[in-house]
C-alpha cells in the first residue's frame, strides 16, 4: 500500500519544474537581466506554449533550461528540476547525457541545425551513437523508424540525401525525427514553423500534437503567434520584457485574457481583422534590456495604464489556475 501510494505521488510530480529562473548578461554599460523570476511546471505528456514578441525572453528561457546560454550570459538564480536533478547546477558532462537524450530541442531554422555536408542518415546515426552504445546497423534502423514516425515519404531514400535536397517542410520533419531519436521525455520547440508556409505549418503542428499524444512526450512550444499555440497547447505562458505576465489554460486565456498585452497579441491576429482593413497592432515596441521602464514594463504601450502602473511593478497574482501581473486585469474572476 505504501509503495503504491509512493508510485502515485511520483507519477503526479511534475516532469519539469522551473523556479524563479533569472538569466543575466554582463554588458559594458552594466549587467542586465534577460529573464526574471520565471517559474512554471510541465507534466508528463503536457503541451505548454510560451508566447510573446521578439525580445520577450522566450528563447532565452528555453536555452536556460538546458544551460545552452550564449556567453557571457549565465544563470544568475533559480532552479530547473528534472528527473531528480537541478539542471542549473549540473556539470557539462552530466548535462550532455540529458540534452538531446531525455530533453530534445527543435530549432526554428532546420538549415542552421542540419549539417549541409552530411547525409540525413549519417547525421541521425551520429546523434544516436553519441548517446547509445549501438552498431551502425541498429542506428540506421532506428533512424528509419523515426523518419517514418514523422510521415516522411520514401524514408529509406531520404537517409542517403543531403539537407539541400529536401524541401523546407521535409527538413523540419527530419529535425523533429532527430529530436525523437532517443525517445525523449520532453521536446522544446523554438518557433518550429516560422519559415514555413501556412499549409506546411499546419502539418507540422498536427505532427507535433500527434507525437505528444502517441508517445506521452511533454512539449514546450515557443512562438510569437497565439493562433499557433491555440491549435496545439493546453496551457500558455505569456512573456513580456523577460517576465511572465499571464498564465492559464489555453482556451481560457484566449477567451478571456487578463493582461492588456495578451489582449493586444490576440487583436493582432490576422483573422481578427476584416479583409481590406489594416491589421491591428500594439503601439510602440518591446523595450531593450537596458531600458526596462519602472513599474509595469508594459505601461508605456498600455491603453489602460494609470499612475500606479509607472510606479509599482505588479506581482503575478494567481486566482486558481489563472494568473496575471497587472494592476487592473481586464476580465477578473467573478
């Protein structure tokens, strides 16, 4: 009975737990925080979206999870707990056993990810054998299975081809297949459909959704497009200027946004505008890391801002599963 209870508790525990993460980049003008006080959890098989404009801190958060930050950036605080380990404090050798093995990452530009002078088969075999003691024949068999899993036609032929011989959508499928090679527990997808046309984008999103459902893989999907996360994810984190400003279940956030920034992102979706009309946009732009305004960092662009918004930074106040860092939330819980 005690063992059963312990197993249930273990299964209920989050697969990934990020707490109070802070990333700092030292500059000549002084150190700046790229992300501050970022906390969230990911359950087994759960699909989480992180959204925001360029410069919001989405990709930095993803790189911080695996400690892949570009120097001189570094983790200045917080923890990233996975499989009983704090990834923020692991040495490089221990991290290599987790990166690309238990946690895989899909980058937005497959031509920057794939080696142009190696065949698809050679790259996949090399990636597999970096983590497993298997023969080349075994590696080729697994590579073929993963290409078939991502629905690449004539998969065996593709193993002998080079990246430039494939279309953009096909290359992105190969990158996803590589991410699946070691049967990871988590996939982090950083803008995986940005360079693709709408039809191929939909196919890739449906592929990610199916893979998560079939293999119970946890997904962190990073994008600037709330339309994309609405099609795939179960929960959303909205980031602005390095902080989480809203979080909640996807359908609830999209139906009743609490933060004016989330409302602005939703209003900017093309489907919110009638044919022939100008697309709506949030006035102004994301502040640079050196020029984060006092108080609420969004207040210079916010149509609802009042005096307190320029003076005090709002806390991420939670009410049930919803939370927003706003002094005057738009749709407060009744």
